[in-house]
């Protein structure tokens, strides 16, 4: 469980990135943090594994204050996948890359091997086991970075822009994977601009603007509220846009799911034709 | 790192910032030469103080102080080695002249750092490139130089991100013995170097797609022109050089010790 209490954060260069954030993320919750560039999304999630410490206020991860323990200690429970995989890949082979963190955490060599195989399999990277990560495509490198975090099975997973550079199939796999994590009562937090992806996943959505949370709720509510969306520089998902732009058909306003939309539209059309 | 922040340019306008970088460079070189000419304490103190009006005029006191503080560590080492060597040479006694010469050596170092710091604090990389170009350095070299200077802050930021990413994977930089600690930096250096290479290739492609080097004769939007301030600085530089050389050749420079004693 992550508890954030009135957190302010100012960077050394004087920029105030977080202005009084309070929030609780329960175990097993799936949260998407959205908002314009520079709203403080990444700054906020960096508080969760102690990479940044609050200037004012407290962040508790499983009842432990992030200022009291090292990043490495927190990282054992909080996995953080960075936006750009090139900021972490350095090993000679994909296998070594994934084993890096496990060795840092002091896993036994036999366990490490098993977990590496498991993570490679999970993300469809088994064929690249011995390949240099630098020879892979952008999307594959991204998956290697994800695998290198998942390998130690953290209880909380933070993904910064996970869908960038991934084709539809990979996005769908990612979505399935996140759903699977939820059934294991793992917490997943994603930072993203990808409205369509969020609409498909239907998580709890936090909208940020200027270092503050301006909306917090179910995706069906937040992603159809045009007023706050405009403030956060976000366009509603396409399904929601269709529904919002057909005022005469008396459609519900909070629909973001393709299948749900299809059912509603079919019913409405049937009723009209009668 | 604080030494470097003392060399980082910040865009402001002041009489010193507006000076021609070529003239400023000549001035810095002159100070450099004069600092080497003297090994007595008195002239080096004067040399150190001469620069302070420049710092104040450019209003970069805070950055300048930071670079002085950054240089303090090396300065201490210089002072200790000098005084230590003199201590053993004179047969385990500390004499006033040996203390004075150790202070002088330290001051010489500080003067060098000081003048270079003032130069880099008040000269934008663009101006520096322009100066190089107008002194007929081939444009390819000028471009490489200014690009390198401009990418330093970008690289520093990237290094921070990489460090964060590896810490998030349980890397502890401060763990282990000396050799282990050096090895801890491998996961940071490799992504940093590869990133720099990749970026330079991307930059080359981007530049070529914008017709870099299409014409041999480039023209510049801004052209450096000597102004009144520049001539004043040239005069000052020349004056300092003449006085220094004259003093070196014909004047016996008293030690501070002698000066103190001659006081009533």
C-alpha cells in the first residue's frame, strides 16, 4: 500500500514539481497517472521508490517512510520500469541484463537462472537469450527492460510510458499481463499519455496538472469529463468522443469501452428502427 | 562537480559578457603568463585581487565563489605538498619564507582557476564558436567544439537518469571495497557512452538532412566587432604585461615578511 500525505517536491534548480499531493493506492489496485508534459507525473512516481524524497510531507510504502530506507531496499518491493530502455541496458546479453538486478538483490544463482528463464518466456524473449540487447529493436529493448524488472517479482510495479514504440499486439499483451498482475493482488501504476490504452484497461485514473491532482476516479468517469480533461491537456478516447458528439441520440455519457459502445449503439438503432 | 558548475555559462548581459571573447581570451592568457612569471607572494596577491572587479562587474559572484570553493580541495593539496617539501628540505623546521612560498604557489593556482572561471562564466559557447570561426579555425572543428560544450549539461542530466534507473534495479554505488566501487560504475558508464555515440550519429544524420556543409562559404548572422570596451581591456592587458615584465626584470620584490618588519 502506498500512502502519500501532502507531498511537496522542489527540484534543486528551484522548480516546484509537486504542490501538495495526497493519495492512497491500495494493494492490488491498477492506477493510471495522466496529464500534460511537465505536470509532475514522473516526479510523483519517483517518490514511490525513493529515487526522489519529498521536500515536505511523507510517502509511506507498506508503512515505511521512503526517507528512512535506501532505494535498493525499496526497489525490492517496488519495481520501476523507466521510459527509455537505453538508460539501463548495458550487459553483453539479454540474459545477463535480466540477471543484473537479481544478483544485486542477492538471489542464489540457481534461483536467478530460473527467474531469468521465466521472465524471458513471459515477454517472448527466449530466442534472444544470448543476443546483445543493443542488437534488438526499440520495442524489444523495451521488453527486455520490463523483463529485467519483472524477474524479481516486485509487489508494486511502476511503468513509465510502457506503450511507447509498441505495436498493437504487444500493447494487448501488456494489457493482459497487467490484468494478470491484478489477479495476483499486485499493484500496478502506469504513467502514460496513451488514452486509448487506458480506456481499454479501465483502471483508476489520476489526472495531474501543475504538480497537483485535479481528478481521481474510475476511467469511465474521468476520461469522459471533458472539463477536467481539457485542463490536463487530454483528448477523450475516441469512443467517448463519438458518444459526446451525438447529443440527440440520448446516449449515456460515460462509455469508453468498444464492446459496451457497440451494444448500446445497436440497441439504440434497433429502438429507432421500430 | 562544483568546480564545473563554476565554469558553466549563464546567459545575462553585463559589460564583461558583452566583451569580445578573443580579447577576453588574450587577457586570460596574459594573466596566466604573469602568474607563471612570479613566484613571490605579493604580486600573486595583487594578481588575485585584480580580477575581483571583473567578477563584480559581470555580477557572477555566486558562481565564482562556488568555483573557488571547488578549487579549494586541490589548493589545499598544493599548499600541503609545498609546505611539507620545504619542511623536510630545511631540516624539520618551518621558516617564514617557506610558508610564504607555499602560499604563493597556492595563490598561483587560484589565480589560474579564477581567470579561467571568469572567462567561461561570462562567455557563451556560441560567442566562443564565433570567435574561433573568425580566427579562421575550420568550421568543422568549431562546430565540433561548440556542440561538445553544449552537450555537457545534456549528458550530465542523462547520467542522473541512468543512475536512477540502475538504482531502481538494486544497484548500490557505495557498496563494496575500492575496486568493487569502481566496477559499480560500469552499468552507468556503458549506457551513457552508447547513448552519446547514438546521439552523435543521429545528430549527424539530422544535420546532413538539413544540408550541412552544402556551401563552402558560410555567412554569419552575428559578426564579432571590437568595441570601446574591448580596446579598454586590451589596454589593461597590455599595461599589466608591461608592468609585470618591468617588475620582473628591474625590481626586487620584497617578501611579505620584510614588509611587515619595515612597518614602524
